[in-house]
C-alpha cells in the first residue's frame, strides 16, 4: 500500500529532475521513484558521447569536442521532453538539460567557452521547467569511493581535483538556480534508492516543502 506522501508526490509532480555530480546516485533514485510511482524515465546516455572516454584521459585536448557532443545530445533531450503529451504519465529524469552549460564552464578554456556559447546560441533548445528538482550532494571523497566501487572503466580516470571542482560548481549552480523548486539532499548517510526507510524519509521531507529551496540532511532538525 502506498504511503500518503508517495500518493501526493505521484499526483503533484509531472516532471521531476534528479541532479548532482557523478557517483551521487541520480540514476538509482530515478529508477526507484519511477518504480514506486509508475512514472516514465529519461536517463542520460554519456556512453554515446564518442569523446567522453578520451576526455577523461586528456581533458584539455578533448573538452571542446566532448561538450559540443553533449550540447547536441541535450538539445535532443530537451526537444523530447517538450514534445511529451501533457496527459502522459509523469516523467522523472536523471539530469537537467541546463547542465551542459555547467560542464562547459567547468571544463573549457576561456576561448573555447566563448566558442561554445556562440554555437549554442544558434541552436533552438525548447525550455520545459521541472515541477521539482532533487539535487543530490556528497563529499568528493564519498563520490570517489562510489565511482571506484561501481568500476566503470572510463570513470576510473576521474581525478580528485575534477570531483572537487564538480561539487563546487554544482553548489554554485543551485545556489543561484530559481527556475524550479529545489530540494538539496545530503546523501552521506542517506540512501533513498536502496533503503526503504530513507526513501520514505525523503518523500516525507518533499511533502513538507513550503519554500522553493529546501535542504534535507538525515538526522538534522527541520
């Protein structure tokens, strides 16, 4: 039997995006939410980017090609989201299409970033704002441990410095993000994708949201 918080969650949100740095658990949470609510799922497909593995080996050389490839991928994803029938099942995605510009800022040199923005400005990208963004956080040390544990070959080349910069830029991005309500979730001691109690705690915290920005730390007083 579904909990009241889960029933309200499923009825309230038509489009949800789960975001955060690599290794934080976005995809696992999306799958759990979709299984519980019957929502449709849209997942990133970084493995289809032909430059990504080379970027992890030599970021300076392949950053621009990697970002332009992701830019085109994000455009296709944004168009697919915009084309959805408003009466279709809710959608839960493990990304925001806007993340492409975030990674461009992180990885590109100034002249390459200018070129990226010039090209991106000429691409029609429909905007469809989520009803809720779930921003997952963890320390770089925890992310590194999770990445090592899941043992995806090309991810093993990710550096500590890159993870730290990624955490910083996500924090900055969501500090300024105002397009949709955001709940920032500390996953250091919370595993809602695999722990039923933690999953219920997250749903209850979302159900209690009254502002457009909330922070959830397990065990913290609300």
